[in-house]
C-alpha cells in the first residue's frame, strides 16, 4: 500500500525514533508498504518518520545510482542491487574526510543542496528477520544510510546547511509545509489549510 509521505514541518520528523521490538505487529507489511511508497515517489531511501511513525526503521534501495556515469566504478558496483532494511541501527563510527554531495529528500520536495558527510561509517543494525549485523559502508552507500539515519534521530538534511542557506530556504520550506509545492506522489502537509465544510 502506498502511504502519504509526511512533509517538512510535521513534528514527527523532529522526534527521535523508538526501538522496534521483535514482535512489532505486522512489521513485514510495514516494510513492504515502505518500499512500495519509496518506489512510487522515485526515492532511494525512506525512514519510518517520513510516513508518520517515530520508529528506528528505514529502507534503502540505492540500485538506481548504479547507472550513474558520474560515480566511480567502485560506487556503482556497491550500489548494484543495494536493497536493505535497517532496524534499530546505531552508527558506531564515522571516519574519513567529509565530502559534499547534492542531497534531496522526499519530505522536502524541490529542494536540493550540497551536504557534507563522512565517507565511511560502521553500523550495527538488524535486518527484517532480526538478524544482527555490524558492517562498514563507504561512499554513496554510506551517505544514503547517514541521510536516512538522520531521519530516525529527528534530523533533516537542511539542518546541516549554513545559516545563510537556511535563511534563503526559509520561504520555500514554509511553502512546503503549507502544501504549496507540486509533487507527483501522495503527501501529508502539516500546515495546509483545512477545507471548511
């Protein structure tokens, strides 16, 4: 089922996600719905807060990046078939010299900005079957994970921009929360005027 994506300004995007228990009701259905919602919106990652659930869960399918000619051969190989579920993840370590990449977000449509992040992360997480993993991710895979991880920590990519950039985007962000933005996927806008009946 395709779910509406929560837009910038909704308080759920600022909440720190809660851990998911093994017996979480219909977790498999939730994960399936998240993938379907993400694909429908042409995203490569989606975190539970973006569908209104303050949970430590996100899904990623970064395989569309594998066709990007501008990426290194290593990045393209890593991202080929890179489809994963991350439950209760914890970043254990972020290393390397920060690098910029132009990021966007399904909750903040029509805004893309360069964000600096570390190129290497070590992550502990559970998959959809509650198998525990500790893995190191690099390059674009690490970046997509860091972006989604921020969501479950109540952080948005716009928080990482300079003060000047934030001020320049203020009006655009306000319009997004009011629903004054053109999107071709289902969204829920926190400050949209309710129709009077």
